[in-house]
């Protein structure tokens, strides 16, 4: 990103929250699903139960943002909205934005100042407390499932796990990664460790996928739960960015012990560039993390690779998984 020279560029950052809320409000009204067929303002007002003048104002904003398109007196979805924000689409992503980002993460940002000050007492919630509430754990996990299926598929087609028989998915959440990897590798069986309330949500997704016989579930905090040994693969996705920075070495040591000789550790997470000057989205996700866990850290693939080597892992490599947001760092335990 080039240094800013115009106050209007600063304003776009300052006012960005309005665009976010316009998207969230439209998702709460299921507006994009209603626009699979072009409709007028009056038709949308009747369907949504929102007065026409309010619908008009929302649609003007959505149009200006490029989320919908206006043709004379009718409105329709943009190509991206049609693909990702309409219910029933195979690539539907709306529940992630509507539930997790809008209802949980967005409000948490109001407490970023407290997080930067290290004042945990003034945080709205931390992730562990969030997962201890069954209703909040349900919202978080269902939304995260929608967000994780795409990256899980990329991981399954990026890293060759042929010949692997056992996978330990640490903080595996809804089971999206285990489900996808087991679906791609019929010989693979997985164990997921996560908070008990999350495990109950994962159990449903795993049953729906027909994988209950191949994916075991263990409820507990990864930092104080025993990990099974002799694993071919240990996966940690979005875990290291969610814990205290001082806990990262503990988790890497646990992964090393859990793996069989020659086993593979896969870390998928937000990652800064090696010069730590971006990318902007990854940096912002790390910043959001401080509103949930003030002692969380940020890292690049290079710094994480050094940590893996210090814990005995060999052949450490990295590659991008979600452009501008996440990477995977892979290391093997000596045979």
C-alpha cells in the first residue's frame, strides 16, 4: 500500500464501518436472496416488511458499494453477491458475515482500545468465554463452518496427504477441515480437540457428512488437554493467532510430541508478509484479535518458520492459502 496523500483516502477508512453495517443489515433482511429475481423497491418493501423509503435508502447504499445493480426501477444482485450472498448457492458465505462478523466480531472491536491497553477486564468477551456460552458457541461455529469450507478444500488440494492414516485437528471447530480432508482421503481418520460446546456443533456437521465413524471428538482446551500420540498429521488452523503469544511454544511442543517420526505439522493462520508491512487484511485480523485476547501476538510465515525449526521441525516451508489473509506453514518431525 502506497502512503496516503489525500484526506479523502483517510475518510474512506474512517467511514468504512458504514459500508460494513449496510452489508450486515442487508443480510439480516435476506435482501440478496430476495434479489435472485430483479425486483422494485415496492416489491422488496412488501416482502421484507420494511417501509419503502427505508428500503430505498438501503438499496442506494448497496448499489453505490457495487453489491447490487439497478436497471431502471428494478434491482438485482451483482455477480459476487449472487454467488456468495444468496441462500441456496453452493458458495453461500452470508452466514459467516451475518452471524460471526456482524454479531460477534464487529461488537468486539468497540473494545479494541481496552485490548491495546492490556485491560482484559474491559473486554466484551474473550474467545474462551465466548465458547463457554452454548448459544454463542453455536453462532460462532455455524458461521465459521461456512467460512472454512473453501479454505479446507484448498488445503486438501494443496498438500498431499496420501498415505496418512491419522489426523489430529487441534481447535478444529465445526470440523470443516477434518470433514473435507477425510472426504478427500478415504483412508484418513481424524480426531478433533475443541471446547465442549463447539464439539457438540461439530458432531452435527460430521454426522451430516456421514463421517461419524472416522472423526472422533474430544472436548477440552488444547492447552490443558492430552493430545493423542503417533499422529501422521497435526493441523492447527486459526489457533496460534487466538492464544496468548507466550502459549505458542507450548502448542508447538505438544504438536511435536503428538506426531509420529516423519509426521507432518500444518499451521494455517493469518500471516503477515515477511517484512511485516502487510498485507492489510491479515494485519487487521491480528489487530481484531487484540480485542478478544490482549496478549495475542502477530507473526509472519518467516518468524513462525523459525519457531518450528527451534522446536525440532525440519523441511519447513510456507505458501499462501487465502490471498492477502492466510498462509500455511508446514514442517515435518525427523523420521
